[in-house]
C-alpha cells in the first residue's frame, strides 16, 4: 500500500481539478468514495489482519484505530495538493471492503498504484474491478502518463491483478525493501499512456480495448481473412434458419468486427452490422460496401426496428461481467421479431475452457503479418480469461513486434441459457461443428423469441 504516506513533490502545484472535492467513482459492483473518519474502525479491523500486513509494503501490524484515523486525515490534504488520491472500496451490503489509491508525481505525470482488500473479500475480483476504474480515472481525468505497481515476489496473486489490468511486467528489484527485518524482492509492472489500453480507457470499468481493434485494425485482414470464415458462417446460417419459425431475410449482427462472417452471410441475408470499433467498421465497409454499418455498442445500441434474426459472434467474449452479457442479450431480443432467432457464439464456456496456443497470419500487398496467441486463465475464481497476442508486422524490409492483451469473459453454460430464457428466448445449446475443431469441444447458443 504505497499510498500510506504522501510524498512532497516539488513544483507539482495544485491543479484545477484538485481544488474541487474528490469525486466518487462507480463500477458495476463497487463504489469508490473518499474515506471519512467514521471508517477508521473498519480500516483497523480489515487492514489489521496479519495477512494484509504480510503481503503489503507499508501496512503496519498491529493496526489500531488511532493509526487509521491519522492515515485517513492525510487523504484530503494529499488530494488538495495533487500528491495522492485514496479511495475506500465499498460494496452494497458489505460496506468497506478495501482501499485503493495513487501516489502522484505531477512533475513527471506518473503515479504508483497501491491497494488492499480485506481477507473476507479475497478471490472475488474486487481489486481488479476497483483498479480498472482508478487507472481509467488516472489517465482520463488526472492526465497521468504512467501508472506503475509493485508487489512482493511471494504475493503472486497481486501480480495476476496487475497483468489483468493490462500492465506490463518490467522486472524484479532484488532485495529492494526490508520487510520485518528480511530483504525482499519487488516485482514491477506499469502501464503508460502511449499504450492503447491506457490512452483510451473504456468506461465503467471495462477492460482496456485491445490494439487489434484500434491502431492495428487495418492489419485485421492479414490476421484473419474472409476465406477463413466460409465453413463457420455456413454453420451459423444453417442453425439460424432451423431455429427461426419464419423465413429469415434480415439479420442484425452485433459486434461485427471486420465483417468476415458478414462477407458470407450477406449472400443469403440483408445484413446490418454494428460494432463499437471505428477502425474495424472501416475494414468491414471496404469488404461489405452493400451492408449497412452502425457505430454502436451491443449493450446499448437501439435501432428502433426489428430483424428476422440477430447474430452475436465472438465479440461477445469482450463482455466480462454478467450484467454486460445480460444487456447484450436484451439488445438482441429488443431487435428480434417474435419467432425470430438469436444466435450467440462465445469462444468458451466455463465447462469447455482449456488453455491453448495458436499461430497464423497472411501476406498482403507490400506487408505481412504473423501472430502467436496464448490463452490462459490466471484466476479461475473470476469471470475472465486472458488471450495474449504477439504480432510480427512486416512492411517492406522493416519488421516490428507488438504485444496485445485481450481480457475476455468466461461464464457457465447454465448462465448463458438462464440469461437467454430470462430475456424472453426459448434457448438451447448446440455443439459447434467445424472441420478444424474437435467434436463437442465448443458450444453455441440459439434461442427463439417467444410470443404469438
């Protein structure tokens, strides 16, 4: 918890922002608010656990309420001077569950992130959710350029949180601190504003947007060509037609990406394509100029018309909370005619997830791409997994390398079927069939909108 004692930062000054009260931040489950003196007893109780002191840098043990009061009293002056921002992590029904903050160096526009979560609330994704919101606030509102975090080598769970936040491993500082009389190594992570993840933080605590959908979007056709999708699109078309109780003429695709599925489906249906990544819509418009394209988020877009079917391909994987998935399903149902079909194709369910590595790429006119992707689930207790991708990008005689992290959602088969049923669909799972996929290893979900 490096935000225990604010540092004096020469020349930092007071920004216009910190002349105002410290704002409250909200995520799906959490409220991050300024501490008050009335929180002292809860801070002493939670932070006073030996497990907290043992795995953080500066939390003392024992931790008495007067110490908590002194710590809380430092927060308002730290905010006013622009030297630190500290938040109480609270959750409805639980009250205070932890603390999170930034120690700020305004001269160099950088900060160090620190956090602790009370032992009763471990392994619930709280630190990750709170830190995403604070990092977004740091880049978008505090105008920081770099946010770093460090953890003791014997506390790898904190490192997993940092990795999920899009932070990059920067090294190990050997015997950098003395903890209870013993030299300890520190592992360092950081995220910088020039990273696309930092420069364009998503709203509401969303994971960072991958480079593939922003600055690298025009490379998409060399990572995955339309011809790769012929067999897969035919499978989806067949099951949409079989599920619907009426002929399908119009299809809305939510999260259409670069338009590879649509390039095949448009031969049979009139397609409307929705995606929230402008760069991918540009790619898709070039491939599918006859299709209607809409810049929108599958959770919130409302086109005020209905379609014979709605299709959500693997873009649904970027929804990492149950609430976001339910909102996307609601969007699909709102736009589907009664008796029409909704098909959703996540890459994995909780039951069929398996770590994997893949590689591929294609050559184009004057440039080429090769990629390696590595799928892992560092924390099986939460609702996300990671896909780390390395791209080799060649243009003429020059080759560069980019690393890109995709944070994706992972939910059970039962969850998908329940959410679809709750939204008004008669839903079922169907094994995914493809010549390059082992039988019965993946599953899609198809529902029919109920009604007369």
